[in-house]
C-alpha cells in the first residue's frame, strides 16, 4: 500500500536525517583522527556507514511501496573543533538520541494513520536505536573510567579500531 503524502514527507525527512547523522559521524571521525586516535576515527567512520545503511532501508521501504524517495538538503554537522574523546562520544550519543526521537515520532505518525505496513521496519529501528544508544553509552562510561590514563585510552582506541567492516547496503 502506498504511503499517504503526509507520511511520505515524514519518511523523506527521516532519510535526510539519517544522511545528516552519517555526516555528523564523519566529522566526529575527523576530530578523533586529528588527535591520532585512529581506532576511534575508524569506529566513527563505520558508524557513519551504518547511518547510510539506515537511510537505504528507509529508501527501499518507500520505493517498495510505490512511492518516490527524495533526499532533502543535508545540514552541515554541528561539531566543534578540538573535542575531547569524551565529548566526541557524548556528541555521538546526542546524535543518536535525536534520531531515536525522530523514529518514535515517525512511529506515532504511522500508527495514527493506521499504516500497518511500516510497523516491521519501524520496530526494527526502535530496537536498533536502543542498541546504538547502549553501545555509545558504554563507550562513554569506559572513556570516563579511563580519565587521564593515556595507556588506557590507547587500549580502548585499539579495541574500537578492530570493529569489522560492514557494507552500506540495506540488506
Ligand atoms: Fe540511524 Fe544511529 O541511527
């Protein structure tokens, strides 16, 4: 079943937000790389790729339902220069919370419109956001524990750098 015009607009906004989220992670990766935290930079770039996967999932859903997906204007990432490693991951969490709220809003809109077809996709995203926030929260906790211990920071950096490479395809 086709999306209503209102829902299509919301789905297109979510697609745009996922691409913005990807760009935010790319910028945060640059901030980490600028401090020679190459493992963290790599982790953040993988996260940026995962946001493209998210955008592609929404795009596929819109197209599969006979609508036309459209990417909107991508805003520049609001990332300050010289963030500490802790601030980098706090900014990541802030980004994820923003995306989670947008997913919940989208879910409410689809439910209000009785759009059952989008439920499986949005359920997947609700679960995904719980996992993403939890992962970033865990990293924040560990960076806090490390404090000013340079060796500890380098160990975490190496661990985050070992994240396996994924694909940007939706499936
Ligand atoms: Fe697409 Fe990390 O939310």
